[in-house]
DNA sequence: GACAGAATAAAACACATGTTTGAATTATGC
DNA sequence: GCATAATTCAAACATGTGTTTTATTCTGTC
């Protein structure tokens, strides 16, 4: 099990990452994986112990680091705060670092979309690991941060607010990925871009535009729903 | 082709609706459908012309009506408006009538989630019909309504706002369906309900709570981002 | 009651799937 | 340089898929 670069194992992981992200778990066959990675079909079961395990490795490799950077980014905001952390900064930290997973490499956004889909799909509980290892910690940190920023909020309020923020993040990721996956000549794609030109912009522009919008939208919403009482 | 009640055809449609909604298109086999509907496997291809067509019929039967009620509900708000329609009423009409699709019958929410998933999944462009026949008209009406309510908004602003609203709707639907599909003893489910007790409430309570939250959240956001200039 | 056409049924078809096998090849340690 | 382990490979395996075929039963009409 020497982890040489470009070994069969890593080639398989790379191919799996791209294929799974583009097509989803069920839609990719072991033979597809083997063909793209240029390895034998048996390699999947030899190096990982089945297709499902390979999938989990793909996720672990890319997504767990993401969790850490998100938490770190949030922690930094909290540390820099004088008395009360700023609500907009908190939301921006969460949204931004989540979306920036899309920028780390080509296809990063597809990976984020893959996770989103797998979490949303209620077909199988088999990939539920993400939820516990990944979502729960971020949720807890996000929640604590918002309570610190707005002490008058009840926990229940915070949960509603977070849900609204997360829903927006997911939606914009899905839109982008869907748009990217369509043929440039497809008129559904044209329709989407006409309504949302930023879907066709370079990924970094998209990320910053979306981050900005969600932050401003959500901050305004919180301010409107729960006006801050200045002490 | 006599459309008797309880005919093979309708039994197949009913079984398909439930199975597809619970498990998704690819996860349901023709043999599953036949078994639940208590018909022969060949019936799927005899009455519909293949599994995919059956799926489309399921959607058409349930979702196209939904589109009409949503548009009607929005039209009513616009007609009742004195000078400018009220923003909150518009948002409530859209969100409410979309979510109320969950109440029309047992499993209605699952159908909504099914549509959401199929639209989100970029694996195949094969179910794209929904987008053109269903989403586009609602989007256009929603957009026009918001412009009427806030004439100072640019079309681009409206598109962003709508995306934020739709993202929230999808997210709450997904949460509820995911929660419902989990075993009552599952601790992920417990975790979700702890943070969001309404996920465990009766469906009508859930729908009204979510409708209320999204409406207030989004209205506050729009008001905060684009303060209305009183004439 | 006989007969066409629609509906159902059991079986088979053709193919794709994840996984396993067992031999051939390559790498490793001494 | 050789024995031993690790890896690769082609082939086969077992199973599940959507669909088609062919025969049989049901149904309505004259």
C-alpha cells in the first residue's frame, strides 16, 4: 500500500471524484471508473472494498478539510470581534467558505453539489455520515456565533434563520452546476442565464456575487425580523 | 382504454406515485411497481410505453394542476390589490400554494420533494419538461408581481430575490421529507427534530409555520435591501 | 353463442451491474 | 537472484434491469 503519486489508488480516487461529481453515485458504474482511471475493473474492489467505500473516500478526502476551513473562518471572525461579533461577518464567513470549496480546483463546485444532492436525497440513508461528521459541527458553530451576535434571539429563531441561509446556499450551488452541465446550445440553459447572467460568469465572480447576495439578503432579513436593541 | 376507476392503469399510476415519491425514479424497478399495483410486469409497457413515460404521467397528473392553483392564487392577490400589490401577500401566495401541494393527500409532500430532486439532479436532462412547462410560467408571474409591488427594483434584483425564496422553499421541503423518511428511532432524526420541532408536527402545522417564516424572512430582506420610497 | 379486439399472464430476452476468481505479472526484502 | 508478497488482468459469476414475445383470458358486440 505504498502511496506513490499517480498510483492506481489515487488515479482511481481522482477519476471517481470527477465521475461521481458529474453524474452521481448510482449513475457511475465500476467499469466507467476503471475506464477513466485506466485500471482494471477489479482494482476498485481490491484497493477499496467495493464501490461504496471508494465513494466515501472521495468525500472524506475533499470535504472534511472543507469543514475545518469553514470552522476556522468562523472562529477567526469571532476572535476578531470586539464585544459582539458582527452578524454580516458571520454569515459571510459561513457562506463564503462553503462556496469557496468550488474554487479549490476544477470541478470543486460539482463536488459541493454532489454532497448537497446526497444529503438531500432521501432514497438511502447510506451516506448519512456527512450529516453527523460534517453538518452537525458547522451547524453548532454557526448557531453559537449567531447567538453571540444577537443575544436577544432564542435558539429556535436561530435555527430558522440558519435554515434559510443554508437553503439559499444549496439552491445557488445547484443552479450553477445544473447550468454548467447543460449544453451551451440548450435553450433551458439560455433561459437560466438570461435571468441570471452570473451563472455564466467565471467561477470566482459567481462565488463572490452569490456570497454577497446571500449575506446582504439574510442580514437584512434578520435585522428586519429581530431589530437589534442597542444597549 | 376505458378509464374505469381502479383499473390496472390507475392502480399502476397510484403505485408509481407512491413508489417514485418515496424512492426516486432510478431506485424503483418495473417489478416493484407491478408488485405494489398487483399487476403483471408487462402492464407497464402495455398501458404506458415504458417506465419513463409512466413517470411523466405521474408528474403530469399531480403537478400541472399545482401550477394552475399557484398562478391563480397569485392572480387573486394581484387583482385584490388597490394600487400596489403587497409584497408579503405575493410571497405568501407563492410559498403557500407551493407547499400546500403537500396537503392535498397523503404523500403530497413527497411528490413535491420528488419534483425538487428531479429538477436539482443534473444527472440527466430527461425530466427537463418540468422546467419549461412548470417553473418558467410561475417564475414569470412571480417576477411580474414583484416588479409591480416594488417598481423601483430592477429585473436583476427581482431574480436574485426569487432565487432566495425558492431556495428556502426547497430546503424546507427536503428537510421535512428526509425527516419523515427516517426511522423514528434514528438519532439523526432526533437531532433534526430537536433543532426543528416543527419537523415532527402535523403536516398542516408545518406548512403554515414554514410559509410564515419564509414570508416574513424574505419580506424583511427585501425591505432591508431595497427600502421602499413612499411617494 | 361466436367472434374480434383488448387486456393479462408467464416466460424469455438482451444487457448492465457489482463482485469474485484464479492465473499472470510486477514489486519487495533479504 | 530468488522467494515471497503485492498488484494487475481477463474472464466469469450471480443478479437485477427494462422490454418483448407468445399464448391465454376477458369483454363487449352482433
